[in-house]
C-alpha cells in the first residue's frame, strides 16, 4: 500500500500480532496459489501493547526463529499495522484522476486527521471513480503514524528481512476474503478479525471496502474477565478461553463470563454497524465472516448470529489454496486457518503494491 519501499520478486506475508507472529508464503500457479510455507510463533503478553512494540528484540527474535524453523528463505515481506495509530476514513473529494489526487492527498488529509501530515504516511483508495452527483468522488483516506511504521520496519530489519509493502490489517483481511469467497454485486459483508488486542471490522459492498474500524474489545477481554471472575492466572485463563480444561474449573463454570463478554462484543459490533448505516448511507449488513484466533472462542459465532440477527460464519482463507498433505497436515491447516487471514492477505500482495 505505502509507496516508499523496494520492489522484490516475491513476498512473505508477515502478520505481527499482539500474541503471536505469523508468516505465510504462497506460490502463484496457472490457476490459484499453492502454500509454500506457514509458521506461527507466540509472543509474551507484554511484548506489544496498544500497537506499540515494547520489546523489539523479542519480536525480531521470534520472527527470525519462525523463518528458520519453517525454512522460509525469502527475505522480502509484506507487513500490516492496526489499532489507534491507523486512521482509515471515508471522505468526499472533488472528482479528479488518481494522479491528481496523489499530488493533493496531503492537503485533503489535513482536513480530516488529528495529526500533522508530517507525522504520518498517507495513502488512499478510490472507492468509486464515478461522480456522486455533487461533483465529488468517495475515497478511503489511510493515515498511519510514522513512528509506528518505523518500529515495525526496524524489527523486520533486525530479523534480517526487508519490508516491501506496509499495509493495514483491514485491507489485508479483505484481500484474503476475496480469495475464498464469492460476493454478490450488491451484497454487504462485514469481515471481522478478532485478534488478542484488536478486533478489526471491514464492511465491504460488492467487493469494495466502505467502512473500517479497529476496536480494543478483543480476545484479551475474555482472558482478563476469566482471570478476574474465576481467580485464574493468565495461562489458565488462556486455556479455558479456548475450551480447554483447567484443574478445578471447566467450560461450564466459565460460561457466564463468556456470555457477558460476548454481549459486550455484540454491542460493540452493533454500534459499528449502526454508525456505518447512518453516517455512510450504507445498506443493511447481509452476513458476517469471522477470522482471527478469537473466532474460535466457544459458541461465539452462534451467539453473535443470535444477537445481531445475521448469518455469522468462520472464514477459511486457506480454502482455495492448494497444499501438499505430505508437508502440511490438513487437520492442522483447517484449525489454524482463521488465524492466518491477515497473513494470507499480505502474502497475496504483489510487490508493485508497495510502489
């Protein structure tokens, strides 16, 4: 997405999340893609906080080990950012060509973001090039604070890699979705990636992103609530959160905690949808597709479906990607796939996307 980086021949999708780092390498075939490598490595809970890398050495070491253990030789990566340092805003600008807009995007950004344009990297995506009836066109303005981007670039460099594309989680998730789902021309789909610290929402209509939002109500809220409600430590709460057994506690005992946080999450999603409909003149949401580690929380899809009165499913970004069963266990791929949505979307990026 952003345009100050080099142009390699191929990319590894590198998803640097709060609880883990993930890598995906694909090979383009005549029809579709083949999985070349896939890896995941955990991070300590305090390594990345609110999108800020607190322990750069821990992240770069985890990335380096992950590449070595999974025999990933390619050094050029596509990475993405999310959270409060990222602003994605739909704006209306006078109708013009993309090259003209690129020359004036800094002036447009000054009217819409709370930061100095000197402190951010800017990009944009034209939603619809046609006139909206007012001599204007709709554009998604993207601004990411330079200090956050520089943190990620430094970690990647320390791991012996090169960043060729810097993207935004919401768009990487959308890129993966386009690989495994068919969307109707007027269908409105809400993509939701539930990570440890951030839930990313991207509402797309007819294959075009119309609204994005990052919320801090995510997987960690469940962990913290289980710790507080049942007197567990972090490791015990994480096990119970994902449906495992902890001595002296079971999933049935945790159910009231799940229901409480599920209700909070449903309320947060509902408010986002209402904002989309009211301020963006958006249509009704037709369905929700979940991804991220949080999508596997016990009974979450059914709870959200009931609360939102919408079909809710867990997406599989690896579904249309071929994989050698001698190298990749099909059951493991099916299990891990929802967590790899951002990584897959990044791996699908072309080198020229960073140019």
